[in-house]
């Protein structure tokens, strides 16, 4: 990806040095009087306002550490709020993945696209859910991020990570408890496959369908049995899974 840069300032330093040289080398001649204060004024007027150059990497670095003030300064200088890195991740996706709630809030206030998808098809709310960053999930949901969508959802990702409070929040925002991924996987199957008992318990309590099967013909019970997660197996059988 071509490196983007921001450069603030006016004429180059070479021009400033040339003006000073005219005075001190006597090049202006005896008949032309130019005060040193005038030359210095010209130098200051022509000097760059800021010699440092900011790159896209600088912007992403501010996002990763949740440096809201630094990020705000760089955005004011003109960066595209929906800039992406080499992996196709937007600033908002990176902020959500890192749990940088301040950066998420700032980027959303600057109208970053909440449903932008990276190369893997993930959105900001999905990666926030995967990593258990509830404040970021809440900010994104409040900004209108899509929680119920065809295919993989934030609830799938939260269940995969075993993040019970994120699952609870998403269900409270009307996420589809039996959402089917492209291969037919449900959030309950994700929790069962990963051995996340409390996440599975929450989903069963909220009446997830324990009878559903994925493309391979496996139910949540079958996945729990494969993983030898005996507590989840018992939970699912008690809920009527066969």
C-alpha cells in the first residue's frame, strides 16, 4: 500500500538559508539596505510550521494505544477516517480489536463506517465481541452497527471467545440466538466446540435450539462430545439434546 503522508508548512529550509546568506555574504550590495529583523521575519514566514511527517502507521499506532488526543490531532490534519492498513483493517476495526474505547468513540463521532468489512469479512463489532471488549461493542451497537446479519455474527464470535457478558448484551440487543454461519454453525455450537460452559449455559437458558445441525451433521452436543467437555454434554442433554 503506498505510504500516505501529511506535510505541513511553506517554502523549504533551503530558501530560508538563501535569504540569510544574502545578508551575511554581502550579496545584496552596499546600495541596498535590508535589516536583519526583516530577513528573520521572512525566514519565520517561510519556515515549515511542523517539520515532522505523519504516516498512516502513525495514525494506526495512536489507535492501538487508545491515544485519543494524538489521534484527534492527526485526523484534523486530513487523514481519511476510513483509512485501512495492509491487512484491510480500518482504523475502527483496529480500535475495536484492541478494546480502545476512546478511539472507537472518536472515530464513530467522525463518521467512521461501523459496518465496514475487512478482507476476512469481519466488522468492528465482530472483532470487539471476539476479544470480549464490551464497552467497544456497546459503542458500536449504539452507533447502529449491524448485529443481525447473514453469515457469521458478533454473537458467534462472542460465544467462540466465551465472553458471557458480551453474549448477554448482544442477546439483549435482539441478536439472533440461532444465527447460522455459512456452514450452518450456531453460537451455541461455537461455545460447545470451544468448551465454554458459562457461555453455553447462557445460550441454553435463553432457549437456543439444541437440535440444529451444521453442514457436517453435527449438533452442539456432538461438538461437545468430540471435545470431551463433559459438563457441557450434561448441560445439553438436560436441555433435551440427543
